[in-house]
C-alpha cells in the first residue's frame, strides 16, 4: 500500500510575492505547510486561508531570518513542534542594490 501521509514544505518569505505563490502552489498539491515570515498578522491570515481553501495544515512561525541566529531558532522551534520538513523553499530576506554598494555584514546575515 502506498504511503498516504502528506508531505510538509517549509516556505520562508511566505506571506508575499514569490514565497506566497510557491506556498499556494504547494498547498494546492496538498502539501502541509510551515510558513515563515516577519509579520505575525500576515502569517496567521495566510495560514488560515490556505487551511480553509486547500484542506492542508499550515503552521505559522514568525521569524525575521535576516537577524543573526534566527535560522537556528527556527530550526529548534520546528524540531520542538515535532514537524518533519520534506521540502525547503528558502525565499527569505535579501539585500537590494548593486553588490559593490551593499554591506558585507548584510550579505553574511542572509
């Protein structure tokens, strides 16, 4: 018998733009979701919308991944919640502008 357990995708930057659209596509394909973004309000709305529209579980995790140590915090929180990640879409953060005009510290934070 084929394993019927749903897969889970962790999507960063999940409340807007490309991250939102990728999360939506995954929800349509019946992936459960771990949604990560900075805005708690937007996260909760997005999670509720995806659960209602697509019948998947969507867990919101508020985190600013541009802050030092935030990725490790997220890892520990996901692990503590006993969630298994099958797919990672790392779409968080970003430094805008010409590389020569940006700060190395910002690039390293990503």
